[in-house]
């Protein structure tokens, strides 16, 4: 069974530029999560989707971050404009149902200079 | 507000030792708790998931226990090997089972040959 796929793996941009990350969850997984992991910290949830609807985006900085999950499968996370403090690893996870084991992708390491 | 703490932040042991990693959480009303492993530059790999009604879960040389009333979980690693070197993270899912995981900061383990 294929795992959670993410791209790109690495991205370096200058502040005020925009960037987008892509995630393809495990086939059949209805719930998809985006987490932000700053160096030395545990991941923090940014947004949670159930199929193509948003369940929780309370910690998403909506003035600069946006996310969508078209057709309830792939998802994209966008940052526009980026700030220095957005430098982090962005992790995508999926699960069959809420409360089940979450499976994580390899992450995208973003560096904002 | 749920807070998860992992102590120590780093641990170095000689190969072959049995060791215990600690995780504490402030709100005992949880649905389940999950332990993850993270290798440098990689995503998270799920190790064990314990439901709130369970006391422990085992997988190979790993054993995770849960004491909900005291807000504690431990991950026991038997006969440690250099390949066990990684960062170990615990995460809790609240009693309402939104699926949102609250993570600790992690314990970085080094097993020396």
C-alpha cells in the first residue's frame, strides 16, 4: 500500500514570495491533516479536512495561509506572502477515520530567507 | 487546554540497555494516545496507538503504557540498538475524538554501539 506522498521535499524562497505544497493521502483515507513542525518542536495542526470539507482550521493563519482539498483526495497548502517565521517542515497526514492511526508523509522543508 | 510534555529532551544510552521514555499530559480526558518515531529529515512513523480504555500496547521490543488518571504514558524499549536512534514523539487525541493530535516536543534518543 502506497504511503502519504508530498511534494516538493524542499523549498527555499525569499520572504514575501508565495509557495504551495501538495499532498496525496493514502487511498481511501477520508481525513487529511496539515501540520507545521518548527525545528525542535512537535508538530502543530494547521488544518483538518473530512473528505473535502474543513473540520478544524482554528490554528491556520488565514491572512496568509490557505488550503483546499478538491474532490476529497489530494490537497494543497499555500502560503502568500511568506514570512521568516514560516520556516518549518510541513507535514501531511491521513487516516481512515478520526481516532484511527494517523499516517504521515515525508514532509516539505521550507526555508524562508 | 491540553499540554503534552516529554522529559528528557535528549537521552544517550549504550547499546543493549532497556530504557523508558516519558510523556505527560494535563487533561486526562483523552480518546487515545499515539507514539511516533521521527528520523532526521523524515516524516513521522507510527509506533503504537493506545485507546483510552487500554493500559498497554506491545509491538516487538516496544511496549507503551497508559495511566489516564495520572496523565502519563511511557514507551519502554527493550534491548536498545543503534538503529533505535531517533526522536520519539507522543501525541494525544482529545476525548471528543476530533482526530486533532496534540504533540509533545519529543525525546531525542541516541544509542551508542
